[in-house]
C-alpha cells in the first residue's frame, strides 16, 4: 500500500531539493539580511572571548602570584560573561530544534496538523524545512496508498455482496422452497421440526441479505445519500437502541467518493454504538456547513474512555484523508461519543 514508484521518488526528491533551496534563498531575502548560521554564531562568540583575553594579556593587565582578589574577580567575571554568551547563543540556536523534536514526537499522518515554523539559524531552518517537505511527501503517499486500498476494498465488498446475493441467497431460497414442499408431505409429528428448519433458513436468508446490503450500499447508488442515511438509521434502530436522523434537504452537490465516505463513516459510527457503547439513543445528522457539509453521529453511551483507537476509527480517519475532510472523535455533551466529519465542497459546486 505504501510502495513508491521510481518516478514518484524522483519527483518527490526534486520537490525536496527545491524546497530546501527555496528555504536557503528565502532566509537571505527575509527582512533584507542574511541569517547567521549556528556555527558562525558560536565561533564568533568564542573568537571574541579569546581575542579579548589575548588583548588583556598583551596589555597592561597582569596576574600576580599568588592571584590578588581584584585580579581573580576580573578573571571570573570574564569567564562568566563568556559562559553566559555561549549559553545564550546555544539556547537561541537550539530552540528551533527542540520545537522540531516536539513536532516529530507528536506527528501522526492520520491527524494532519500545523507544521513547525521555519525559523532560527540557517542549519535549524534548513532542517525544519526539510522535515516539513518530507512530512508533506509522506502525507501524500499515505493518502494515495489509502485511496488505492479503500478502492480495492470497495470492489471486494461489491464482489462478496454480489456472490452472497446471487449464490448463497439463491441457494437458501431454493432450500426454503424445498422445505415448504416437504412440509406438505411429512407426517404430522415431523411438521414442527420442518417448520423450525424453515424459520432457521428464513432467518439465515434475511441475515445474508442484511450483510449484503451493508457490504454494498445499493440504496446509496440508486436513491442517493439522503435516502441511504435514512435507511441506515432505520436499520440500526432495534430493541434497546433508537437512532434519530436529520438529513438536510439543501445539501450542496457531492462527488461519489465524498458520498461513499460519508456513508461509511456513518455506518462505522453506528456499528460502534450498537456493539460497544451500551447506548439506548443515537443521533445521525447531515447538514450544510461553511465551505462544505458536516456529518454528526452522536450517542449517549459509555464513551471511549482511555481505550486506544481500533481499526474502525483508523479506517474512518483514512477515509476522511482520502477526500481532504476533517474528522473529530470526541466526548459528546453529557455522556457518550460524538463523531464529527467536515467534508469540503469546491466553491464552484455550491
């Protein structure tokens, strides 16, 4: 999924070199003066201290044996000034590196965040710019790889759903018809057993159809996103769980990829609610938002607590990255969990 071709590697390396070169040129032109490198800062300060010490030794300043208190104070004062200058230069020079280290420690490709600012001495600024460019490349490669994987997953879902419907479903339907014919001929004492077999077969057929609908959202393809979300809410409304839905009627046009991502995120959110949240109520809403649309799935269950994110939540984040959407999974007001997905819509589409 994360394999990079040679062409893309060369293109990415070219972008990285261009970004570093731009950073070097930008530092020279910023504020009309060139940024002094960390090496020259430390070297200049040490050279100044050594030159001052040499000038004093060659001048009228002398050191007696034993050292007089006044002479000791002068020497200690010069040493303290030199150490303070070195500490100040190192503090100023290494602060951008500390900031870069914190950014690297908290970086997560599934949670795009702000890049560290390119600042500080020349070496630090160049390193930060290189890191930002590398992070952009990894983000692009992760998004492309996730897109290929998700498209392949959807094709496999369609294939399995079709086989379940066409092969297993038809087989169970034939078995159900055969059991009906058998029920009319068996002796009375066996009819109850045949009826139980019919009910089990009918329940299995319904389960197969339900699984096929989840794997391949035919309602989404045939009737659109609004009808698919309403059907999804009705499907997850069962004993002990009530799903209320609110789908706005003035949604901007969405691409098929965006509609599929919205549907899958809503489906995964309701699945987690039904399986793990111990909730009796869930809300599903889709409405226009500034610059796009917003999906909200909220329940009144036990919440995430300190549990690590599972494959379902990571899958939602990957799908959101695929269409450039933002997803936030946070505690709902009061109790429970809220999933908020913001999908951007191009300006010309609204």
